[in-house]
C-alpha cells in the first residue's frame, strides 16, 4: 500500500519535532534487524509510516501514546510462501487469525484455486484479499496443472496466461515452478512461463524437490531464485550455496533440528534465509499458529531469536522486494508486532499501518469481505456414484489371475508388483492392501474413474474422501470396501466438496468446503473443531501416528510431479519418467468350474 505524499510530508516534519506524532510507542526495546542489536527506543508514527525511532523519553508530543513497558518491538512477520487454501478459510477469516499472531504480510500462491478455476481463481484471490489489513502479495501460479499430460485440472496455464497475470499490479511474481522435468528438458510451455517472469522483472519461486548437482544448477540457470522444498540439512546447504533463497517451512517440522544444526556450522547466517508456512490446516493454525509457531520451533532448536526474527522480517522483505517493510526504521510502514519475551514469541500487540489491530492474540475488530465479491461455488461437476464405480478391473478378464503394478508408500512412493485374483470381473484386494480411486471433477473430460492398488497404508477400515488433493484437486477416495467409498464420495458431491470419513455404511466425520471444493463458510473455530473430529475419527480407519499425517498424505498422494508412481484422473503415472503406465503386467482368464460345466452342457 502506498503512503500518500501528505503523510510522508507530515512524517518529515514530525521527525524534526515541528508537528506531533499521531502515535508514540514508548519504553520499547527495538529489535534491530540491520545490526542484530536490541536497543531501548521510542517509536513515533504518522499515519501508516514510522516517522522516527529515537532515544527513550526525548519526545512526548503525540496525539496518542502507548506505553510498551519494556516489551520488545519487531517489524511485522512475513510469510514468503503460503497456500491460503490449505487453511480452508476465505482470506478475510485467515487474515484475522494470522494478524493476531503477528504476521502482517504473506506471499500467496493461489495455485489450488487456479487449478480448479483458472484465471478466475487468481482473480478471486486478488479481490478477496483486496483492502485487508494483511499485506497479501499474489503469485501467478505456474503449475496449472503441475504435470501436463499426466493429469488434468480445471485449466491450463502457459506463457500467454502468465503474461496476463503478471501484467496485473497485484501479482508480484511467478509462483513455485513445480514442473522441474519441463524446466530441465526445455519444454516450450515452461520456457514461455519462465520467460514471461523474467521479462516482467518480478520474482520466480522454485520447487526444487530432490534436485542436486547439475540438475539443480540447470534449474537455477532457467531463472528460478528460491526454494521451500527442503528434504534434509544437506539439501538445504547445497541450495543455499547454489544461490537460492531458502524458505524454511513449518509444514515439515521433523526436518528443523537437522537444518538448524547445519545452519549453525556456517560462518554467518545469510540474508537469503527466510521462512514460510506453505500449508497449515485450520486447527493447527488456530492451536499452534502459522509463522509464529515456526519461529518458536527454530528458537527451541537453538537459533538466536534475533536471527530467527530477521528471517521473517528483513530477509523476507528483501526477498519480496518490499523496501517499505522489514525494519523498525523511519520511512518504513508501521506494521509492527510487540512481544513480551524473546524466549518464546507471543504477539502481545500488533499494529498495521500505525493502527492497533490485535491485542493478546485476538483481532480487535472482525474483518469484512467485499459485498461485490463473487464466491466460486458448485465446482464438483459430478453425478452421484454407485458401488460399481469403485471396482478395480482388468480388461478382458472376468475370472482369473493377474500381476499388477501398484503404489507402495504415501508421499514418497515406489513401484510394487503383486499377484491378484479376479472374480466376476473385479480384482480381489490382497491382504494388507487398499484401493486409491480418482475421478476428474472439473468437467473437462468424461473418462471413467481411475483405480489402483495401494500398499503401505494398511487395510483401511473405512473410506477417506477429499476434493482437496494436490495439485489438480480431483475427487480422491481411499478404502477397501466399495459401499463405504461411495458413501464418502457422494457426501462430498452433495456438499460441494471437502473431506469425509465413512465407516459401517455411515459418514462418521465430514467437513464441507463448498467454495471451490476447498474453502469453508464456517467460522474458524467451528471449522477447526470439525477438523479435530476428522483427525480423531481417522484413527478408526487408519493406523497413523499422529493422525494428521493421514490427511497430509492423502492430500499429496496424487502429486504427479514428484518422483515415483501416483494415480491421477488420467491413470497410473510415473513422476520420474513422465509416463502413464499400464498397471497390468500379465493376466489370464481362467473360467470357473461352474462356467466350464455350463459351457460343456451347452454342447458348444
């Protein structure tokens, strides 16, 4: 948001004592991101602008004074990569939560909305976040879909669409480039997308999962400048040394101890280290927090609080090309967070544009959405399903045997092979296996549902269904029993999307997401309660600890851009070779004895 010339003129006068401040924050300890110092100071504010940071007690002239009583004051926190859709909340409701936690700016990749709605999904993201006190910078989704030819989402983006989006002033860069294969092999689509980003002069975000050595270097040479897909400490150091801006993410907390230990071996902590949430579910966002939770984990693992805050403020501002943010300094926006301790960060007060908007973790006034906003609904273009839709079949075999390829594992998948029996045209699911089922939901093709065997999830004692499944967000169901699977799937078709659990012929938990099949109308607390119920009841169906990993896994199990086998709406795919693979290795039709007798009795 631009500060008016009049406000800046008044700030210049106020800094010299010629006019009073609008707001004076006294008795503060300023966390100086430029020097690493914590120093005593008062902060004078005019309009949305910091006019002066000066020694304590030297000025009293202000229309309003807030005594901070020795508390620490920091620039507002910044999230350098987030999919707001993962909160399953509309932007205004999401903003209420994160602002109260001290996050005042986010870089939103509305990749999920775009894969359902195309350009209109990005337009909804822009309009729904317009005029919020949260600084929302929009990225132009580059991966719609993430793996063309292996999946079909609700739209296709190439160079032309990228040029259109990057021409919008609200769009600040190219979102994570997930089609690594396309970049490394010079696909025309990816080269056009990257060129549009380079010519715009805006950011290009990366998704360099698993890239190393020459491939990583080639990926950077294409113009990518950041990455959040860190898989280990060694991976993080290689990417930092290569020149990428790191976006340490909170969605994979098990990696943090090793990454912190690796960073502590460096001579100094680079300005190219930032933090992001990537994906945070609504109950986790409310109970643990977004960026604030990640910062506290980094502190707990041994990084100094000032360094951690720098990741989320000055470093983030440099990365996002926001010279008006990132410092408690004259001339910067008065987006500030007050902490009562640096041992464990907790937002005591939050100021946006010089106005107190949150206190003690609560937003002071609910945020309103535009009355002219067109909310996207009715995006599951599917008719009610039957049990027969969930059968795994081998073409040409009614009764017999087959050897099938299958998916082994969850997010990190491998190929497996298994022998199966076929009866009455349906594969008998082997012990220890379940089914994964995917149906295109965007109305762009009429192919039949895709079904494959899944190993490594155990024998599911019910069905799990979701319309929020990276990256094409088709309808996905896991289970063993067709009656339970159809129950869960039809519940989502009726509600316009969401997540559901079914067991014993009933839906035992359900979260409706009627907005684009991924966002809820519920207040955040009510939505979080439904998510808690969903997680708690998931242990009735799957033996995963902790239960939230079930949903993290199912949301990513169709992510065809990752290496290994994945099922999409087009079939069983190989993310490594970028091919659709026939699951049938061999098969044999063996008539049953009753069929033989009937055949012989007919005299044929």
